C-alpha cells in the first residue's frame, strides 16, 4: 500500500480544491501545514463533496500524486479548525475504506508475538 514505510501521514482537515496539481498541493503543505513536502511523508487532501482524494508524496526523484474518485459513496473526512492533522497508517486505511477516524467497530490492532 502507499503508506508502507511512511511514518508521517498528514490529512488536510476540511475541503481542498482538488483542481490543484502537485505544485499547488505542495504549496499548501508548505504554507498551511508548515511542513516540508520533500520529507518522507504522505499528504492527503479531500474535496468538498468528499468523493475524491489526492495523496502527495516525494520519493527522492520526484513527486507522486495518487487520485481516487468514489462513484457512489463518500469519504468520512475530518472537519475542524486546524489546517492539518497527523494520523497513522491504520487510520488512513480506515478513511480509504469508508470508515470514520472515530469509529469504534474496527478490530483491535494485533501485535505480532512469538509463541514458545
């Protein structure tokens, strides 16, 4: 998955104009989030209708821009007053799967253990 190896995942809280391309989204990361778009992080944006997302990432040679459009459903995107919020890979998968960040019905994370 795209978040493998990425410890920093930042969501743009609320709606973003997704007509913006790589340069426009990188500018949001720099000016609104006060973060470096060239760092090893994922920056995730959602439109006002909550049916499209874009994910921006840097891979040491250039930017990747991932785009997903839902045909009938909506993402349960967080709203708030801050420009961005940090989440883990598990929470990003919840959002991409149509779940809320505050949902309580997900399975608990299993930590691998060695049985002797």
